[in-house]
C-alpha cells in the first residue's frame, strides 16, 4: 500500500464518525416526525368528529325541520368515529354515542311526523331533547378522551425529542472522539517509520557507520529507508577501505613533522596546544597538557602574537626580518628562533588554529654578526686613508702643489667623485654597524615641518642642477611641528631625495610635501618622475644590500634600509607607492609634537 493510500485510510475513522452523526440526526428527525404523525392520525380525527357531533346536537336542539334535514348528513361523523377508536375507553364511549344517536334520529323521525303542535311539544321534551343531550354528552366524553390522549402523546413526543437529542449529541461526541483517536493512532503509526529513519540518520551523522533504518512495508517511506541503508553500507565500506590509508598518511605526516629540526607548534582557538613535534618538546620544553603557560615570557608573547594574527583572518604570518627572532635559553645554550604562522582550516573553511614554525636562525645571526663586525672594521679602517685621499685630491684640484693640465683636472674630478661615493658607502656601513649594534641613539626635539623639508632639499640642489632636475617644496606654511631627531631625519631625506634625483629623467622634477596622517602623526612624501618600483620589489627594497635589477651601479643597497630603521626608531613607518602619472612616491611618518 502506498503512503498516499495510507494517509487517505487514516482519515476513514473520522469520515465514519461524520457519517454516523449524519445517520443519527436523520433517524432523530424521522422519529420526531413519526410521533407528530401518530398524534394526528390517532386523535385528531376523533376530536374533529366529536366536535361536529356536538355542533350537530346543538343545531338539532335549536330545531326545525331544516335542521332535521341538515343533521342527517352530519350524523355521518358518528361513522367516522366508529372507524377511529384508538384510546382506552373510547370504544365504550363510541358505542354509547351510537346508541344515543339512534335514539335521537328515531325521536326526530317521530317529531317530524306529528302535525299537532301540542304533540310535537310533548315529543320534543320527552324524546328529542333527552336524546340530543345524550348525544352531546357521549360526544363530549369522546372529545375529552382524545384531548387527554393528545396531551399525553405531546408530552411523550417532547420527552422523546429530548431523549433523541441527547442520543444525537452523544453519538456525535462519541463519533468525534473515536474518529480523532483512530486518526491520531493511524497517523502516529504512519509517522513511526519516519522517526526510525530520522534516528538512524542522526546516528550516522554522529559517526556510527553501523546505523540502519529498520522499516517494513512497500510504501514510499520504506523505499527511502532502503536507499538510506544502501548509502550507509557504502559509507561504511568506504570508511573501512580508507581508514588504513588515512592512518598511514597521518603517521607519515607525523614522521615528517617530527623529523624537522625546527620546532613546530599547532595552537587552537583558545590558545591550547593541539600538537607538538619532537623539536618543540626538546628545544622549547613545551608540553601539550601544560599549554602556553609552560613557555617562558618572550616565547609565549611571540606565539600569542602570531596566533592572534592568524586567527584574526589576516592570512599567514611572515616575519619582516631577523630582528623579530626570539631568544630562548635551553640546556644547549641560547638559541634564536624566527616565527612563521599559517592558518589551520576546518572542513567548512573556518580557521580553527594556527600552525607555527620556529625557524632556528642562531647560526645565521651569528654569521650576520660576524659579517657586520667585519664590515664595521673594514669601514673604520677605510675611513682614515679615504680622508687622506680626499684631502690630496682636493689639494691637487686647488693646484696647491703646482698647476695641472685640463686632462689632469678631468681625471682629478672623476677621482673626487669616486671618493665622495666611497665616502658615502663607508658612512652607510658605519651607520649600519651602529644600528645593528643597538647604538642608534635618537635626540628628539620639536621641529617645524616646513624647516625639515627645506633642509632636505638644500643639500641636493647642486646634484639636481647638474641633471636638470627641479626641486619643489610643496609643504604649506603652518603645517605644524613634529618631534624628531633632525640629524637622523635629514639622513632619511638625503636617501629619499638623492634616489629621486638619480632616477628622474633630465628635465623632470622632484617634489617634497607633507600632510596629516591621523591625529598623532605627520606624513612626508617624496615624489619623483622616474620609472617607478615594480610591485613585487616594494617591500624588498628596504632590506639590506638589495638593489633593483636595472639600478645603476655605485651604491651598496643600504640607504633605504638605514632610512627604514631610523623611521622605525621614531615610531613611524616607511613605504613606497606608485605616483599619479608615473614615477614613485616614497613616504614615511613621524609623530606630531
């Protein structure tokens, strides 16, 4: 049987109850009609006949021969009463009425045959009048019997109506109760397989691959249950076939992670440790059950910072430089680790954790320190002879030791340019050694923005004139004040404006301007008309020793790195953007006064 047929069948009890109520109401109405009909059939005709007999006797008593002739016809009502005897005692009263009427008709006949008024008068009082009185009395007795019967039967009809009405109400209530209960029971029985199917689906969703829906029958629900069981069986076979592969893949990935020499820490949303490799346990002395509370202060702060960055939806965390390395003390001495973080996603694509790799950069930093020391030493050693060489070239150019030819003057000019460039490289190397040695000390003072911009352009004026470059100061008067170290900021401007002059084409221009950057900082911009910086190099150009592939030779690649460190020491940021119409816009921010 189909589900549709079952649902229709479930409404059958309610339909049967409605039919029973209709039948009961029809029967009640029929019973009430039959009661009224019985009253009319049994008593009304007798009442009507008796009433006419009484009327006839009255007319006879009023009497004349006209009445005699008329009342012979009305005497037929006695015949009607003879055929309508229905009540107890009515037969005796009807026989008395018949005898009285016969005496009355006989008296009327004798009365009508008399010619003498005296005799007629005597016959009337002796025969006719008593006979009429007897007829009237018998008719009134029959009338009283039938009227009493009508009252009784009317009362009985009322009681029957009340009783039948109660029966109708009872049948209707019983039919509704039976119909509702039967329909509810049948509907619950029909829906029971759906509950079984729902429970099996919930168990399967919770991971119970053995869940099955046991539904009997051949309807649509049974068909759905069969398809569900087929799906569950296939899922169970799939899990059984892939479980070993998943376990093997998990063990392989675990072995790969454990084989890494760098610590790997996987943190959850609440900061709990989800996974550690062997290096993290040995070098960082972390334990999964202890959480981050087992890490020492700087390491815990770094892990929390990386986790917060990843969980905030900012993507992977990539360190900006080796200066973000954290020092960790262990049994094997101090080590430096550089953190990198990547998100851990759920099946729905939500970030549920952060995987943090702590790259051991201890040896790299050691080599970096050795190189910095070597560079600083070489720079110091070059500084003294370079000063002497510059002085000698200056004296020769001034012809202090004798005249020089034009060819010799050109060679001395080229030598002086090379010495100046070499002096700049030495100064940059010395600044680099001070920065990396932590010896960069600022002496901040309150300075006008306009004065800083003017001081930035003056040293570059001669170089700009040689290349045909126009320098423009677009800082408006009254732009405010900043709190900076003027000498260090002058070095930042020297790098930025000098690069802008070198990379702008002849006849171009370099502009220096400023504008507020929020409520706490001022932003300086140096805009050139050069070829611009490709997007992929806009972060790398601020690293040490980095030069663009098409950059002209002559620099050490340290100027922008030194500028970045000086700006950061002031609490600001530095960057580069594409200028409108071509070229580059190098910018940096410093705090307001």
